[in-house]
């Protein structure tokens, strides 16, 4: 079949993100013998992409359209808007105007609540969860003239985790905009954070990509985007199975050291581990702190204390590794006393840059959903397409907002609201975080 795979994402908060899932499915379909074109509306902008999509349909004559939905809105309660989801539906509607064949939805955003998204969007089919095996089954049925019932949502565990078939044109765009190219090394998450949907999407058991395949992806990025920074998109990069260690040692052994970043947990991370992270090219760690006190860390399901997180930050900084951290206020266990303590704790992490959130975005599949239902936070007609944020009993959102504004008002390193410095953040990455980091270190050496 001739198949177009498109993204539906126009979100740039905090950064525009390469549509990795789209490229993974493109590779799977291509390997199965189908003729595939990848199309990302972000490259053209909201006003111009319809004309480019129409041109693609006219020239390529696709028989099937797959649309990947990355997320339904933003995590920031201060920027929450239903317009985000309306834009996604508008992309589907625009494709319907120029393409008369079947439309399939998929992606992590779709998989949060596939039934609701299908109803709102009016697509023909859906693939919920992992897409590798499900999309092949669906395409085979369509190609053989045995289509599933209209509106069917297919869910199948992937027999094998596929790597991405990167579009060089799309990768060049994101490299210019952010200098970030994503790579996935595994799926699943053994941790039990109450707000997280990774386990529901990928399972609690870690499933690992072969090290040599991951190294091939890194080699591709290093050769084709030499000034880029690899972003390991795993739920947690430094996993308990220590698969990450084999990858990093492979980078060292095969001359693949290059700037990289990813989600790092302070849990069970030793000084020796951090030395390996640094030697392989870790330039900035996205440290999964999320709670700001021991009480709220426990409420979020974290397996470390705030002091352990702080010690980890200090060890990373000692090795000239930048650190970004997040903290969500208002979650389980939050009180007005822990809010004050948390403000002080987050400020104490400087020069770590910390993004501060008020409330926790509720998503189907996260354990926090059950708590929210029991506490009457969720109405009977709510679905994931409308932003809804959790606040612990007794925590009034507007009062919390004012306390966070005041608590971080004069902080250089704690960012609240999260979008208040987004333009600066995007400009930094557009120039190149790795370039700026290298320049800063060189200036420090010269001053010495």
C-alpha cells in the first residue's frame, strides 16, 4: 500500500519535538514492503501545511493515512487550554478535505483515551498503545479487503521494539530549531510514580532494544546531524537493569561519544555511574525530582529523598553537567507547610534550573486517577480531551499560584509559571545548548 504517516502536533512548549513515533511506524511499514511518506505539518506551519498536504496527496496518491498524536495538551495548569486538542481535531478534519481514504489515529496522546479521541475526531480506525504489530495487522486486513468495523481500535503488544526510520528533511528541521534528535533505547518502567502514564502505555517490565541497534541510531545522528544533541526518550534512562551502561560503554568503544541528554533518576545512581554518564557525553540531565519535600516525594511514589536528589545534583554539577529539574506542587500529601518547605528546597538547588508546576495533569492510566475519583475531583462526563489538574484536599489552586509566584519571584533558577521563560529556552536550543556549554567552559578556562 501507499501510506502517508503524519504528525498532528503543533506544540512548541517547551520545545518543538521530532515526531519519533511517526518515524518508528514508517520504518515498520517500509520494512514490510509498503511505500511510505512521512509528513510533519510543523515544518510548514499551521497556515501553509494544508497546501503541502494537498500536493503530497496529488503526487503520491496514498491509499491510507496514519496520524500520530503525541499529547493532548500541556502539563502546565497555567497554560492549559482546550485549543490544543481542538488543533489536533482540526488537523484530522483538514486531511479529510483532501484525502478520501481511511484515516488511522495512533500515538501516545491518542492512547490516553482512544475511545474519546476517536469520537471527537471522527477518524476511521485507531491503534492504541504500541503500534508496530497493530499497524501491520490493520494494514494487512485493509490490503486484503477485510477491513475491521468502522471505528475499531486495535491494541497489540509489539513483538519487537522498532527503531526509527528518520526522515532527514524532518530531522534537519528539528536540528535547526532545537539541536535535539530523539532515540529510544527501551520501553516500560518499573517505578510507581502516581502521576505517570509510562507503565500503562509501555508496561511495568523493561523491554530492551539490542545495544547494537541503539548504537546504529547514535551513529546515524552523529554522522548526519553532527552538531545535534541526542535525547534519550526512555521513561528513565538509567534503568535498574543497567541496560544504559552497556549503551554508554558501546558509545565509548565505538567512537560515538557525543552530547546527549535524557531523563535521569537519582535512585541508586553512584559516583561511578555519574563518571560514566559524563565520559559518554551527558551534557545536561533532566533529573526526575518532581517532588519538593520528602513528604510530597513519598506522595508521588518516589523512591528517594530530597537530600538524595540534592546530592545527585551536586555531583552532576561538579562534572560540568548541567541539570534541569521539575517540581510539581499540589500533589498527594501537599499541605501549606510543605509548600513553604518545598519553595525553600527548590531554591536551594541553584544553579540547577527548576521548572515549577502548580497541580498535576490528570491522565487515564495514571494511578492518581483513582485517587482523584475517590476524592470527587473528576466529573462523570470528563475525558482526557479536556485538561484537568489534581490538587490535594485543602490546597486551593489560586492561593497556591500566588504563593509560588511570590516564592520564586526573584529566583534566577526557579521558573514559574513554566511558560514564563519559554522564548529564552527555545532561543538557547535554537543556537545549540552544546555550543553554548562548550563556549562557557572555554571562557571559564581562560579566566583561570
